[in-house]
């Protein structure tokens, strides 16, 4: 197992900067997920690690050695692609054993590696099938098997589940996590799906506009986002933001919406009159609330059985609330809500930084 370090890493195409000042350490045996919107640079960073993209500046360290100029085949890294990248004319067993074969390993050694990988991934029933005879999930498992037989120091996954339907994505998330726990391998995983990031990662790296916004354990990012972008990106359904100002008296502090609603705050010392945004997770809205309350003007109600999702507005701000109760409300209603002060995230409206 190998640790990976990015030191002041940057990537440019001509005058266009894709990545800037990337500093990150990935510990041996860690499952790290790079997450962010399309175009943020996460796949480019992964390809630089794999040796498929040259590094413009900075250092890439793999297992203590500078790897900037090391060719891909000498980095001891295996990559699983979004498109599976299987050979259509080879059976699943031959796809899995292709790497050892071209390295000149014996038939017995190849068969042993294919057998072990197939056991890990439950592929024995599919070894004689061609890729066209396999489902998307089975093809992705074959691609993972091909990576396993290489016995790499680091596994790279580039959005491997994006071509699968919702049910298969859930199943494959579990299988990849189980694979990591079994092999104790170092995994760097790229996705734009923050649910994948939350459920699979030891640590999440949130990226935007070519920079790292925050690094931390999933619940750390969920509970203590470093800025408004992280707060809005991590969580599904995403956090709602309500504009307003901070108010206070000698005994208490509160957040006042532009429409006149109020939410009590935990602290007493506030910069009076500061224009801020209150970030509220959908599950933290509570129906009712005596003095410290505001109201959602309901636009859409979605009963899911276990929950009721309410879309609407607080003043000019669109919000989404999730309630465990089966509420008897309809579009056009005005729903009074409150929020526990401990669950209110305040962000400076100009900078997006937390207060």
C-alpha cells in the first residue's frame, strides 16, 4: 500500500488554468473521494495521478518517490473507467487476465489471479460471457477484476457508476466499499454525486473552479462546511439559504428574514445589522414555533410515504423542507416553521464564509 501526495500541483492548457495550488495527502489504505461539479478539475487531477496528463507545476509523490515524469506503467496504479473499457472480443475471464498475460506471466499464475478476483467480485458465473452478454453492473465488476489482478498500490476510479441505473448504483457502491475493506487498498475515487462521496469515503475532497474547497470526513463536511459552496454541495436534498440580517438585544440574538420572519440564534454577541444568509438543512425545519418562527409559502408538496417534501419560498428565497410527518398541506398554504438554533449555519453574503 502506498501514500500519495500532491504538493503545490497546478495544471494549465495554454493560458487556461484547470487546477491551481493543489495540496493534498492521501494516507496508505485510505478511501478518498474527489467530488465537485462538472469542470471543477477532479478527473484531470486523477489523470495526472495515473500519468495520463502531464503536470504543469508542482510535485506528485507516490510512496515517497517523485512521480512527475514516471510513465503510467511504472506507477503501479490501476484505473477503472466510467466506460468500462473492456475488449468486446474477449470473454470476461480474458478481460480480467489481460494485464498479466501481456506481462508474460504463466497460464497458471493468470488463472490463479482471475480466480481470486472473480471470488472477490462474485463473477464465477460470468467468466465465459462476452461484454455484450453482461449487464452494466457485471461489466463494471469485470473492469474492477482487471484492476485487482494487477495488484496495484493505488486504485483509481473515474465516475465508475454514472452509466448505471439507480438500483445498480446502490449495489455497486456497497461492492466497491466492501472491496476496499477486504483489500485494505488505497483508493482515489472521482464522482460528481455527493451521495456516493458521503456513503463511501473515509475523507472527501470538495473541489470547485480548480481548487480544493475543503477536505474532511463526510459528517465533518456536512456539519461544519468551510464555506457556502461546500454547504450547498454536500447533502441531498441540498441546504436551503435564506437572506436576512442579524439582530440582537442585551439578552438574545436572532436572525431576521427580509420578509420579517425570525429565528433565534444560539449566541448573544452578533454584528448587529450584518447582511447574512442562513443555511438550513431540509430535515432541520420544524413545523410551528411560537415567537421565533417564519413561514414557507408552499408551492409543491411531495409525499413519499416515509417523508413529506415541501418546496416553497421564504420571502424571495426558494427553500426545500423535509418532514417525517404526513402533513395535510397543499400548494398555496402558508406553513409556519422554526429551526433549532444549533442547526442554523450563518454565512457572510459577500464572501460565502461562515460566521
